[in-house]
C-alpha cells in the first residue's frame, strides 16, 4: 500500500511524491475504542464485583419497645417462679423434718391443723389419717417443685 505525500506550490500545481511503504507487521487495523460512558460503566461494574454485596440490615420483626416489654414480662415470670421454688423447697424441708410414727401413745399427742383463709379450721388426732396426709403433701410438694424447676429451665440466658 503506497501513500502519497502532497506538497502545495504557489503555482497551483501539486508535487506528489510516494511515501515509502511500511512493513506489514507494523500495520494494524483500527479498532473502535469504547466510548467514555462505556469505560465508566466497565470500571463501575468491576468495582461492584470487587466489593462484597451489602445486605440491607434486617428490620426487627417486633418494635424494640415491644421486645423490651416482652423481656420484662419474662423476667417477672422468672422471678415469680424463683420465689415459688424457694417456698416449695422450704415447705418440703419443714415437712421432711416432721417425724411421725403412728403408735398408740402418739395417737393422742399429735394433732394436724388445717385452717383456710376464712378462718375455718380442720383438726384431727387420728394417726391413720395424719400419716397418709403427710405422705400426700410430700408427693405434691415434690411434683410441684419439679414442675417449677422445668419451667425455670425453659428460660435461657441471652447470648
């Protein structure tokens, strides 16, 4: 491929001289370069790929005030269960210290009293009734204590 170099002369004639041919290895076809906008998009896309995707922060399903109120209710419930547990343990220990072996001579010296909130009173000295009542009370206390302990174990400390 020969290119020509033109020289203008004042007389209106041009003197065209051929330019030396370039070797084939130096001739490269022109390629379209991306526009500035495409370059910007490519750079932005590359930057986005390099940065980890940010997940939008999860909004709490329940408002904070409601969560605080719920935690306070749970705390009050746990406090109530703790008091109940202590009372049951104390009562069970007191009943466990009660040494009752029904005999003829004890029959007249042991008395069981039960009084309700209205002041009604039940009283008995019958050993055949007192012994099973004490055993029943011990079993009820043990069952209730286990029940309260299981409820207390349901509450977990926050992580």
